[in-house]
């Protein structure tokens, strides 16, 4: 049966199990939007206020559900508005398929109206990018894009389709969902297993790794986002408990193990706990699982864990020995590797090493216990107390992001959505939209800074229109808090352009969008406002005033060894 390219796009999305997409229409992509109009009962479209918001929503949908997020945009500025969202997904290994449309093939390369080489622009920030010049290749490109996005180390893929290709007709053969993985792709002549990134470790490799772990006297696990991507939560916990190994987590690995687990030492790195940083620095074996040794974790690579052997387990061979040399490594799916490794690990009892780390866990900044009218620690702990462990927390980037990572007691997978690699201010509102759309029966709370929130607060229109019961807590200190903290510490308190004394009034902003707004300045006011917002089942904004001088502690100064963790400033 012959159908149009636009129809092929819709049919292929349905093949892949896609039932929701995020986007913003325009001239070049109208044929696809016309088909979406005809298929409202099959694919729900969420119209955002801006393409960047749509890209972050697709990202949040993916992170919270484990599915591949899909975002649509038109040519030119519509496509370029996706770039930050695509880069955010790329840095954090989030599976996403971005579908853009371009000018007609006859107009490509002629500086046509709203023409841009979006494939070229996004090549460094996608796993793969396509431009489809023949309608006969469209279905194969879409099918392959979903394989590439989800397999190996996940990430975003872009498909750019000239407008005339969406109107062109060709034969199309439907594929049942159960057969999608084996459907023809544009590169079927090549080895599709290479595209999928399949790789298995040998039994000898597992034995060597197990021997390292069994012989270690002071082992520490450094768990990253790869554990979450692989759904290896239970396997990680089983390994830690069997060998009594303390577990430090990266920002992206916050939900890899429950925060309250007795072996969890908290976050590692620049704003990590004293226990995690000192334990890793004094370990004789550091077991990095799904972690990429980012600069925010290791600080100074020449002074990071200098006396430790390093065993690295990762699906991406490019990460092995990239930042820190290893003595052994296992490359492949983390869940599969840990499953094979566990039977070879000796059971151990708690040791003096565990006792030392338990003592270190008690070393916390004094500000955690200081009495102030309203502290982020109280805010975050109350959210958990009121709504429970299934709540999904999204953040922007800045001090509030670190406070969320430090203070919220995460215990469930896929409940912490934040931009860790790119550090994208403006990420969280869109991510919260995607998370709420993908998890309609789950509470979603967005923790924002007053600086970050303003970057994409236009998405309040989306939240209001779709009546998404997201509670937004603006941790309002009247400044770009993290930048100001650095100015305080390293620039002799020269606060250049970081004071936000120009509004807006967040309560009035909420009202403008038909959303409930609250302004609070102490614990009593906060609990009352939050209870009311949570009980309403509707969207709300809580403007929570905190002290401008509140700092994120602990902290490791840039370039210093991570065991030099400052608890006080």
C-alpha cells in the first residue's frame, strides 16, 4: 500500500509503541501535524510554549518512564531551539528521537527561508543524525533511530526530513510491535549488532574482577547513572550487601541505591559527603559502575584515589581509561555483568573499614542543624514526608539542585531528574511536564531556583492548559546562588551581575496562568501552603524565601583532592 512520508512517520511511531510526542508546529512540518490530527486517538501531542521546553519534556518523559522520548520541530529556528535539549540528553545518556522537517530537497543548500543544516549542527551532540532524501528510506531511518537511541549507551538521535519527502508517496509495509527489533533499517547491509552495541564479557574477565573485589580490604563502589539506565538497582545492592562494600553515588546515580541504605555514603565529588570523598580517597579498590569520572567528581585527576586500584564497569568502551586509568575493566550491560559477577563474590561481614565510614557519615556541616526561618533541608524533607517515596523530583541547575541531591531521601528508581552533564538552567520545568505526562498518577515536584526558573517559565502555559498537577517550589534567595557562592569564595565577594532584584512576582505570575500561587518565608507557612497545594490535585507555585547567604556544603574547592572536603566556610 502506498502512503505519504508523513503517514509513514506516524505509522512508524506507532510501531515503536509511541503514544505521546512533544513539539511545536511550523510550515515545514505541517504534513506531519496534519497526520497527527487524523491520528489523535493513537498518538497524543503535547504542545509546549517553546521547542526547548518540548525537548526537555521528551527528556523528562524518557528518564521517568524508561521509554524513548520523541520531540517534533519545524525547520530553521524551530530545529535550532532543540539544540540545548538534545545536548542535555546526550550528556546524560537519555534516549530521545528528535524529528525535524526542513525545506524541500530542491531548496537545500540555497539559504532558503528557515533553512538550516540541523544535521550538521547536531552531529557532535547526537549518537547519530539523519537527513532523509528518499521517501523509500524514511521508515528504515526511523526504525534504526529508535534502535540507536536505546541501545548500548543511550542517547538522542535526530532525523531531518525535507518537506517534499513528507508529501511523497511510497510503498509501506507495517511491522508488528513484537517484530520491530528485527525490522529492516537503512543500514541493514551492515552488522546491526554493531549498531545495537552488543558485547559480552568472558568468564575469565569476571573471575579477575571478582578476585580484585574479594582481595580488597578497603573497597568502595562509585555508582553512576549507568546503573539506573541498566535497571541494575537490585544487582548493585546485592553486590554491596554480599561483600559489605560502601556505595558512593554520583549526581546522576542518586537513585542507584536508596539514600537511607546502611551502605550508602551519599554523593561523591565537589558537593559530595565527607564520608564518600574520604572513603574513596582511602580505598584500596574503587569499583566504578556506570560512572564516567567527570571533573565534578574527581576534581584533580592527578590527586584522585592515588593509592587505589580501579575496576571500571561500563557499557561504553570510550569511557574506559578516558579520565582515570584502570587496572581491570568490564565492558557491557551493567545488569548482565553484575548478574554474572555476583556468584563469584565472597560473602563478608561488616569490618573496621565499614565502622570508619559510619563514623565519617556523622561529619556534616553545622548549617544542617542551624535554626533558620526556612532552610532547603526542611523543604525537601517535608516534601518526602508529605508525598512519599514514589514522588518524582525534578530540578533546574544551581544551589537548589545540590540541596535536592543532598537532602531528599531518594529510595525509588527514576525519581530524580536533573541535568548533570550539561548543567542546563531551564531544564526542570519541561522535564516535570514530561514526567507528569508519562506518570499521570504519580506526584511530580519541581525544585527550582529563582534564576533558573525564569529561563523557561513560559511553560507554565503548558502546565496550566493540560492541568498537570505539578507543584513548583521556587527556592528564592534573590540571586544566582551558585555563581554568587563562587564569587564569595574565589572573587573576594565581587558580586558581578548575580543579584536578581528585578522580579518577577512569582505569585502574580502563577495567577496570570491560572495557577495557585503561594509566598512563604518560614516553616509554618511552607507546610500550610504545600499541604494545600498537594491536596488540591492541581498545579501550584510556592515562592519559598531563603537567606541569600545560604551556602551549598560540603564543598571541594576546584582542583583540590576530594578528601579535602570543606564542611564550613
